[in-house]
């Protein structure tokens, strides 16, 4: 199993590399101090596993995952435990290691990586159903609720659920941001942060790295800000 390590700290890369040497059949083929270099490498090469730090300058681990197409299996390595629930929104993430990483915990993560198959869930298991025209159907308490798509102004990820906010009512749905993003029209909606999708037409104000939607102030990640500015009708 070929892997790469992405971490801005040389010491952290060295530790993970050393842990990898104790696993038979696991080969570290490259190391990168930032996500940008790793993306360039993955554009021309394939790997089986990525050890990925979350907190890196300019481009976080989550930004990296959202940027690459068809990501391989990923083990997150971080000193921050608060993103564990959010991390498993991504099907490609197989484990979440909190530094300092013990050899025993590392071995468990490798076993998970070897046993897990990264694939998209079938349409039968999705809680966000197909849309028809301007309508979106969500599964709530075994009922299909119809939502008028243009009335949606904000979708927020909260652990295993998403909050869909509309002009008239809010809905809590057991699903992921990625699934509903695939159902929403791209000319109307934009993912501005790993936890938020906004209706661009509903923007009231923009200041620095945030937008005002209704009464909600929504952060805009650095990687998504250029696309947001392209979508605006600037004078």
C-alpha cells in the first residue's frame, strides 16, 4: 500500500514516516510540507493512502479534501480533537489520529484503512432525495417533505445532520453537506466553507471573510472566496 504524508511540521512527518516503517507492506513514497504541493503530485500520480494534517497555513486538510477529485483513503493526523465528528462527513476519511500518536493507535488506523473500501453510498441510503424542477425532497421521520429550492438560503452541516434554512421554515435532515450540494443547482448555490452552502441571491452583505445571509453571518474560507467573488455582479 503506497502512501504520502502531508504535514507542515517536519518532525511530525518524520514520526509518521517512522511509524510506517513498522508496518509490512506500507510504503511512504512522498512527503509534503503543504497541501498545494501534494495536489500537484496527485494530479499525475495515484496513491492508496494519505496521512493528512488538518491545521496547515493557507490551505487546511479539509480544504485539501474538497479540492482533489476521487480522494483515496485518508487518515487525519492532528493535535486537535474537536473536528472528529465533522471529519467523518467525508467518506474517504478512515480514521482520526490525535497527536502524539502511539504505535498501538497507529496500527489500529492502518487496519481500518486496509479493511475499508471507499465508495459513494447508494441512492437508497440517501436522506436527501432527487430534486424535480424547483423542488427538493428530504426524508424526515419517514416522510418525504417537499422544499422549494429557491426558498433555501442556507445549508449548514452539524455532525451527522444538516440544517436547511428556508424563507418559511427550517429543516434538520440526517445527511451530509456533500449529498445536498449534488442536488442543488450550481448557478444558485455555492459552498463557501466546509460547513456551509449559501444561496448567492440571498446575500445581504459581505465583509472581509464572511457573508450576511438573513441574520446569519457565515464564514467564507480562503480557498472559496475567489469563486464567490466571481459569482457576484461587481460594479
